């Protein structure tokens, strides 16, 4: 009897142990008991033994806690899905690109792809917040757009700057969406940083070609950003202090139906603003970003989201100088004049967006949104003259302001294999023109003022609308054809333009890891923002097409091949060819600030552009060491046949950078330490370089010689800057705390101090001014040369973050 | 001393400079040829300079050829002032070819629409002169014009009616040396000037001596003449007439943009600080590449057609024996 009981007990124990001898078996038991399914990385140690309590008592949460206690595995329950991850990895949502995991019905075990790059849709490339947070960047300012620059086919408008150029297009040819709202001004400080810090964005999806029919309005690329939604289970947040800025984020539930997410960033110099504003001789620059999102979960199938962004830049410049001159009048009598000059300028620019959207399952979404991009500036200049004791003065004040406001209504639906929808945007382009006030003070103290409106204020409304439809038609099990059509309409200043935008892509998938895509897209762009320099400035503003300025139409053919048959590796190759009509550029000049729409139309020329390229990439997607190596070979040219730019001769576009290599590797040393190393090489940008001196007939002068000597550049973009290369490294040191974790980030930007040109200026030599920094005795006096200045050399980064 | 306080938030730990000398592939001297031929003039001047890598050189003595339509060509040599002068009548529709050395340009002009100047007037109040012009908008053209003040001076000796002076002088009409400019580019008319209207009013005000009158002492030297014995003598008495006209010339786009480059003060776009910022920032503003239509060389040649409207007339009698002759005042035309 005793033996029987022992055997039975042993058997029971064995059964109990065997039934729950591994985590996996325990998971299966709970799956059957609660009707759940799991989503987890195959590298999780679910085969380890389970020595915990029995799993048949209590709630699901309690049993999961017992099962995974001490296993190094964390879990989160979403509806009927349980998502598993390793402990101390960043937020669960950031790890997965599932938009609505609660809607999955079956157990899915996915290959563990380090959440660096994803393929959310065919033809798209996605990065997650983890990617952005790991990427080494200047001064530790984690930036979505600068992370995208590490991908093949994407480059910065200028070295170190955030504006992006996709497949050779200008920065205004890239559509940047934040929760479906177009962002018209995405840069801070002339493009050094973007307005998208890492905390504000959950994921970013990049299209370089094969654009879905639901996207339009820009010619060369789409960056679709989704803000982070709030956690529905508990409140969490954190703050970060870096060399340049302070950041915070917080998200959590409000009751059972609501969640809130908020983040912000501000430069340290913001604190100095009250002081510098009172000082005559101090300038300042600061900016802030604020993001917020409120989600209302009406049901499992419906959600309403209210999200918004507000950001602002302020740049104060003060300049004081004096000059002492000894002059002779027309009777050759000598006199002395001292000039004091005080100059104070302020530039402010910013962006605000708000979006209210209703999402129904994964079949439909309707959004009402508002966006505003604005710039305001003024300048006060005062001159004080003292001519042998006789005092006179002059004062000039100039001011200008522009803004672009959009009210957007958009709806997108999926039914079966079909997708369709439409959008309408009412634009308001407002310019306060350019006004000035000139005041003079005579020696008798009499003041005369003359106000003037140099450019009159104007408001230009415009209507932009589009409807689209596409289908995803499977042919067999390996091929899928996606035909689509987008019909866009633009009305402004009495003219209506309607353009069909056909889209077609064919996808082929083999069963052994091979994939191929081929596609054609036409994109039409009705707004232009031409840079007056090589990078973007807030004074470069958007203008709608009007008059003889046609929309930019871009036709792109792309081929892509990808192989994922090697576990943990992905190889891809892409080819593209792009033809554009209606590209615009300033006619050998730039438009002054506050210029009217009519004047802008007359100061630009329309032409044609073309681009082609090859993008190769090798990615390692699993294991402690992940990353990618990409190479891009590309070229882009422009030509303005009417001859107003470069005399009608084709010239390389300023975005034409022939070779580009991007390397990025992240080594997760352990759960506390990860190291990311990035290396970039790119051919130099073409610039316009004066090569000789010449004379120009100057009838504006009242003298008879009518000649002005100038530096002459024979053609546009006739000189290529030297190539740039740079290595950056960043180390994240994490320590879990009682509540949350602490992260120290240490990095070096431009690790080996490569002398990449961050500034450049045109200069001339001197063979007589010995000791000057332009003294070249072996060169004839006045020989033109280009001086590049590299200052972003071995820039350290330190930041402290605390998450809870 | 110049102190600049600019606070970009970039850490300047160290900086490194590097100088690049572009190779042009062509180190030879290029002919730089500029001309603004006007159909209202009979005397035309063509500016010729030599362009080297590091300097501009004089081309005195260079031969310039002017061909107008099917008429025989003229040649002239470049004088010490850098210009070659031609005495020809040119119409807007004429095909004009200028050449010098390897450089040549072939152009024709734009017709100024009839009645483009709706009204022009001059008034003088104390030391302040005002010139006003109303320009009509033409829906078929770019409406690019340049306004200039032209004076036609004649001096005739009273006793024998010998012509002592016959000169036309063109003033830019921007009065750039004078303060209180109301419109920085006031002598250039473009679409901005019209706004939504069918016409635009150009008003120039200033304290201008040349519109007030001519000081007899300062002007007397202009009538000094040298006889065959190289003796200087002055005429006894003469009548001098100055006719002030507003001239409007139609510009093509290249011509207009070249003028814009010359007169646009970037400071008008909100102060020199913007330029200062632009010159400091990574990748400066794109330098201007001036329009040119001279093949084999550099420069811009254009033909402008013009209309003139007289706005004031000044008449003065000069007597060498009477230095106290009071200054006359220009009279608005009746």
C-alpha cells in the first residue's frame, strides 16, 4: 500500500513536473486553459525548466507571473495575446511593428529581428524608437531624420544636418507625416536637428519608391511617422539631461478607456532667454518641442486619437561695431568720421499640428487635422555718425512674416484586397510682406521718418484634393500585383490642375527566402520650397504653383531584390530611375524675404530632372551583433531648357552625391550595455564655385565707368566638395532600479576627427599681406579658392536618462 | 573693431581649415563683353574687359564689330575708358551682333508697349524734388522695365548760334546717394510693383541738386573750348537748355536679373545679420551666376527699346561777364 502511494505520489509529482517541466509546456497549459496565444522571439529561453508553483489557480496574470518568475522573461497581456520579451529590453511596443496585436488570432512565433529595421509593407523600410535611441548622433540628440540618413538612398541636405534628400530629390520633395499630418517645417537651427526627438515617435516608415496610392503631394519620398501611444496598463515616463537639451516623456492610462502620452524637449539656452533679452550685446538661440497624444478606446474595434505637436525656434542676433575713418571732401579738406552701428535681429519660426482621427479595426481611418508653419522676423539697425563733432543718425527697422496653414480631412479604408480613400486640404499661404521704417536724424536734431511697405501683404488660399484606390491581387501563392490610381487636384489663384498618378507594383515571393519587387509610380507635387543655400533656412518658405510654374511630376521605376534565406541575414539590392518635369530653381539668385507670390513665380525657372541609382544592403538581423552595411551609387541632374539657369546646359543637382556607404552595427554586450558604431562615407556635393574675375556693366552707379568687378562662376555646381567620412560611437549603460531604469549614454561624434567641411566660404589669395590667413606667395594676387572649416571634430556626448 | 555676438549652440572644441584651389582647365584671358544697347540712343557703348583667373584687365585697343540687321558692320576700338563707341540707329526688331576676338553675341530687343507710361511729372518744393511716373501693366509681357532720368542738354552761343553742347546723360533714377529711399529698387519695375492693379506708381523723392538747377560756376568749365592754338577760351554768352525726361526701357529677363543683382541690397531682406548668418552657416548661399549670352567669352549683351516722356525743362542764359547770374530753376512742362 505504501509502495503504491509512493508510486502514485511520485507519478503525480512527475506528472506535475512533467506537465510543467519547461516554460514552454507551462505556456501550452495556460494557452489551453485561458484560450490565449503567444507572440515571442524564438530566442527566448522557453525550454528552460519551470520549478515554480502549479499553474491552475488564480487569474491569467497571476499564472503568467508564476510561470515566468525568475526566468528573465517579461510579458504583457493584450486581449487574447500574450507578448513575451526579455527583461530590460525597451518598451514592448517599440520592439514589434504590430499595429494592433490584440487582433491576432493564432500563436505566432516570429524570428527575432533586432528592432532596427523592419519591412512594415512591401517597398517600405521602417525604423523603431529603439533604432533611433541606439544610433550615435551629434551631441546625443537622438533624431529620427538623422537616423534615416543612415539608410541607403537617403542623405542629409548637408553634412551633419537633418534635412533629408531621398534618391536625389531636394528636401522639399520628401513628404514628412506625423500621425497623417504633413509637416512643412521639420528642422531646428537651419537643419542641425529635426523636430522629431526619439521619445516622440514610435515608428517611422520610409518609402523611396513603389509608393502606395494613398500617398501623394511630394515627388521623391515619404516619411510616415507615428507618435507613441500611451501605455494602457500603468504610468511610466522618464527624463533625460544632455549636453544640449533636456527631454521628458510620460505616458499611461486614464481610466480603462483612455491613454495619454506626452513628451517634450527644450534647449538649455531657453533658461538664459530672460536675461539675454535685456542685454544689448547678447544673442541667443533656443527651441522647444512638445508632443502629446490622447487615445480613447471606444471598443476593441474603434479608437479615437487626438494628437498634436508644437515647436518653436527663436534666434536673437546682436551686432555692435564702430569704425573710425579719415576722409577728404570734394575740396580736399580732411575730416574724421566715426560710425557706431548697432544691429539687432530676431528670427522666430515654428510648427504646430493637431489631428483627430477615428480608427476602426484595421479597415478604416478618418482624420481631421490642422497644421501651421510660420516664420516671423524683424531687424533693427541704428547708425550713429560723429563727423568732427557733428552728430547725425540713421535708423532702419524691417519686418516680415509668413505662414502656411492647412486644414486636412482624410479617410482611408480597406475592404478585402482593395484600399481606397481620399483627402482634402485647404491651404492658406499668408505673407505679411516686407515693411520697413527708415528714420534719419539731422545735425540739428530733426528727425524724419519714412515708413514703407516694400512687399505688400497677401493671403493665397489653395485647395488640394485627391482620391485613390488600389488593390492587392494575389496570383498564385508567389506573386501579387498591386495596381493603383491616385487622382489629385489643385486649385489656386484661379487655375485648376488635375493629374492622374498611376501606381503599379508586382511582388514575387519564393518559399526559400527570395523576394522581388518591381514598380512604377507617378507623384505630383504642387508646393515648392526652394532652398536659398545648400541647407534649409527658415526664411525659405513654401509657395504653391501658379502662373507659369508647373507642378513637379516625378515618374519612378524601381526594382528590388531581397534574400532572407540565410537565418539572421538579409541581402537586398535596389535599382531606380526617376524622370521629373516641373523642377524649379531660383534664376541665378534667391528671392528676398517676404517676396510676393507673383514675384516668386517670376523669379524661378521650371525645368527637368533625372536620377538613377543602385542601393545595396546587407543586414544582420539576429543575435547580439546586428546592423547593416549599405552602398549607394547614384546620380541626379537638372536642366532648364529656356536658358535662364546655366544657359540651358544640364548640370549636376546639388543632391548629386555619387557614392555613399553606410555602416551601422549594434552590439548588445549584455542586458545592461549596448554599443553602436556607425561609419559613413559620401562623395562630395557639387557647389557653384567662382573661378575667375570679370567685369559687369553696372548702370546703377552714377559714375561714368559703370563697371563692377565680380567673381565669375561659369556654370552651376561646377565644383565638387571633397568626400566626407565619419565614424560615430555610442554606448548605452543601463541599470535597472527599483522603479524603472537609469541609462547613461556616452558617445563620440566624428570619432577620428575627419575634416569634413561644415562651413565653407569663398576667398581670394594675397601675395602681399604677409601673415594673413589667405597669404599665398606662390599664387597670383586675387586667385579664388575655397576654404572649408571643419569644427564637428570628436564631439563628446554625455546624457543621463531616468525611466520609471 | 567689430564685435559679433552670435550664439549658435554648436560646441567649438577645435576647428580645422583646408583650402582648395579649383583647376579651371582654361587659364587664358577671356573677353568680357557687356552692352545695353537702347533704341532711343544713337550713341552706343560696348564695355570690353579681359577676364583672368585673378583679375580683370584692360583691353584698350581691342577691336569690336557691330552688325545691325543686314546693314554693313561697323568696327571701333576700345578706348581707355574700357568702352568702344558706335553711332548707329537700332530698332527693337533688328538682329544685332557684337563680336570681339573670340567672343560674340547676337540679340534683338523687346518692344516697349505704346502708352506704357501713363503719366510722369516733376515737382520741386524747396530743396526736395519729386519725380512721379505711372506705369501701365501689360498682360502679355513680363512687365520688366527700367526707369531712368535722362537729361538732354543743349548750349548754343547767342551770337552765332553755334552749338556748344549737345549731351544726353542718363541717371539711374534710384538716387542711391540720397537718403529716404521709399522703394529700394525703385528704378526697376517688375510684377511686385503692380500687385493686383493695372498700373503702378513710382515716386522718387530726394534732395537733388541736379534737378534744382545748375550752378553757373560749376558748369562753366564744361564749356571751355580749346582753339587751334591750344588756347583756352570761353564763349561770350550762350543759352543753355536742359530737358528732363523719364525714360522707360523694356528689359528681357537676363537684363532684368543682372540689374537686380547689382542693386539688390541683401540687407533689404532684413538686415545684414541675415547675410552674416548665411555666410557663417554651413554651406553658404549659392553664389550668383550672372546671366550671359556671349559665346566664347563672358558677359551680357541686350537691346532695349525705350519711350521717353519729358517732365521738366530748364533754360538759363550764361554771360561770361556776369558771374552773378542767378541760378535758374527747372520748370515743369506746361
